[in-house]
C-alpha cells in the first residue's frame, strides 16, 4: 500500500515539476505574452480532444500568472486567442476535407 502511495506522490511531483518548467520556459521565451501562449496551447489541446494536455497547459497558464506579475493577462485578449485558435482549427479541418475530396476525385478519374 505504501508503495502505491509513494508512486502516486512521485507522479504528482513530476507533474508539478513539468508545470513549473514549462511556465519558466514560456516566461523566458515569451516574456509578457507567456500567459497568452499557455492559454493558446491549452485551447489547441482542448480542440484536439487531448484532456491531459489541456489540463497541463491550463495549469501552466496559472503558474505563469503566479510567477510573473509582468505577464499580460487581459481577458479580452484571452478570448481573442481562443477564438483565433478555434478558427484556425476549423480552417485546418476544412482544408483537410477539401484535400481528401480532391484526392478521391483524382483517384476516380485515373481508375476509369
């Protein structure tokens, strides 16, 4: 029983370390836009249906907010980032569908 608890605690410690490392990395790479980038990545993961990555990047965004008072966190900008990612995802899906349709039409012509 103690081994199970020890493994779970180690797992949680590694998760927290990953959140902290990614938050620090974003703060170095993006400075003031680190919070928006974390929210963008969380939105992207949510749209892809990746629950673990969504949770991870949401926690990273919260960690960025705690670590850096200089990081910009305007709610209207966060909404714009989310809408922008959703639009990008939709366009990507549409382009994928159009490519598949064109490939199917091309395959039909060559088989005749």
